[in-house]
C-alpha cells in the first residue's frame, strides 16, 4: 500500500476542520513491475477484510509513518497470575521424585532420570490427588508441564539398545559431508565386522583350559518396586547387578549389592572380576578371554590393567585377554541375561511388590527357565577390594603413552608380568607392547586391602521407607 497525497486541500475560514485520512493505492508486484489494482481486488486476492488494512494505516499514522509498534497480542496485562505457593508446590513435588544418574554418560551430562513407568500427565494426576488430599490449591496441567520440561533437566528412563553415533552422523549428513566422513565410517564398519567375527571365532574354541566370557553392569534397579502408585514417589534403594556370562558353557554369575555396601566404580566391579578369576582358576582355566563395552569408569582404565597383572602374577592363570566391542555395537549375551531378569521382575511385580534386595535376588534366580539358573553372589562392603590400590602397589607407571581409550584388545601374560600387550585395531596382526612395571621382580605375596571399612552412610531420607 502507498499513501496518495492530495494535490491541494480546502480549508474552512470559520473553523478548524478535522483532517481526513489520506487515500491509499494498492499494488501487486509481478516480474519486478508494480501493478496497481483496486481495493476490492487487493482484498479478495489476499483473502482479507478491511481490518488489517485499517490496523496498518493506524500504526503508520501513530508511529511516524513506519511500522515500529511491537506486537501487543497477549500483552494486555490482564492475564490470571499463578500464585507463588502453587508454583512452589509444583517444584517441591517434582524435586521429591526419586532420580538416578545416567548409566553411561554421567561424566558428560548433568541430566537425571526418573522411572519411565509414568507419563507427565500421570505425574500431574498424582500431584493433583496429593494436593486434594492435603487440602491445598494446585496448578493445572499446562503450568505443571511447563515447569517440568523447562525448569528441570530430567527425563524418563527407557532402556534402549546401544545406538551408533558415527552411523547416525554419516546417514544424516549431506553429500559433501559424507565424502569427508566416508573413510572414518568405513573403518568403523570394518572394526564392527571384525569384532563380531573375532567373538564368533572365540565361541567356537573347544580347549577346556580356555574361558570365554562377557561382562556388563545391569541398569540400576530401584526398590521398592511394584504397581503401587505410592512407590513411585518414595525414596528408593539402588541395587546393582554385575553379570559375567560364560559364552561357551552358557552359565552366568550375578554379583548383587546395594548402595549401602558399595557404588558402581572400578573397586566394586574389579572385585567381582577378581572373584570370578579365582573361581575360574580353581576350575582349571588357565587362559581367560573377556568381552565388554568401553565404559572408562568401569573396565577400560589403568586400574583394570593393574588387576589383570595382579591376577597373572598371583593366580595360576597364564594369560588374560580383554577385547572391547566397538562403540555403538556393544550388544552381547549379557544383554539377553538382563532382559530375562527384567521380565521376571515385571512378572513378580504383578503379584507382589519387590521391597528388598532379597526379593530382587529371588527374581534373578527364577529368571532363567531352561538350563542352569543364574548363580547369584550377594555381596557386602567386606567383599570389595581396593582395586585402585593394586595399580600403585605393583609399581605401575602411567599408561598415558599407551592411549588405552583407542585400544581394541588388551592382553597380559604370566611370562611377561611387567608388560601389557595391545592392539589398536582388530585388523592388526601383531601386538604392540609397553613395559608398565619397572621393577625387576614383583612381590607374589601382595596383600589385597579392603575398599571400605564400614557400610556407606545412607542419606537421611532413605533410611526409613514408610
């Protein structure tokens, strides 16, 4: 629209005449050329009425002929305001929901997770019932949803299969980006194929002195657990289950403890591995092959290397080899074990809630319907060793030069108790090696120190579950 300025105006001598609004011309631009049309044609083409035209003209007249006024929609200042007590009640209710840390990436994110058995709508319904029961005012779902999603860095815990980040980035890239990523992507795919071939070859071994096993930590189980809505908002006890599955004999050892006895770090998991190695040694196994994922805080670190060196030094084991599955493709037999346990827990929930770690242990023992049941080891703080201390006691030097994060295979041998052998790729034919212990002789009478002298102190809100 353009304002049409009159060539001249008539002015009354006897009084002041209110000036009329100027007329406006209407145009469409076609092929760079302005074509003037009538107002009716302009409105019908744009499917509008007089109101938006009047609004534009009014703003032009009021704001120095330009559209500088801000959008006033929703800013009339007459909205209903939510009372601060209601907002605080929503915050307090969400804060009280029991949360757990991320299982894999807690070092890189502060996001917390809550049980995925409910939706936000379900939680709001429980919040509403809670307020009604205590005769308190409550906020509507829109306000609850906004606070839940905007002000809290929490998400619902949903167990998922391992996802490959490299594959996802490559598949979503454009053609130019794919060319730059192609070499790394193809190398990654080749490593995935070779790692799976390596595991299949190991599974076909028939040597009775060789043990092939995969180990993994199951996702945290929080108790009490059941189909009672009240349990969802109670402070829960975290129970951990570390599984080691013998791929050849199809047997599984489950090491179970709760958070009052230990955490889920290298001391706890390393102690489970060491106990398993002692039992394997007693069963006549002299060569051990482990498979696992690449969790740096649990099994891909210098302390586990020190543990393996200790084992070949003090036990009748000739060689321990640890093969790390490729990131994004770490699915293994341990996942099937965890799936069976989780299904049994859900079956048990339908009939009776799980209150204590003992009920979870019962679910583990009943999970496998065919073949030998899962063997459960119930651990306390007295069963955990100071695995981190083994590394320094042996006199190990820093492994920084080895770049353990890039290793695909690690190996320690009784014949070379001061050396670690490693491969950077499954395609490598020969091992590289590094002398990690500078002493000429290692003391074979090394004494393991306990990791904890007493149970962990509970948070006050977890001491009594009412």
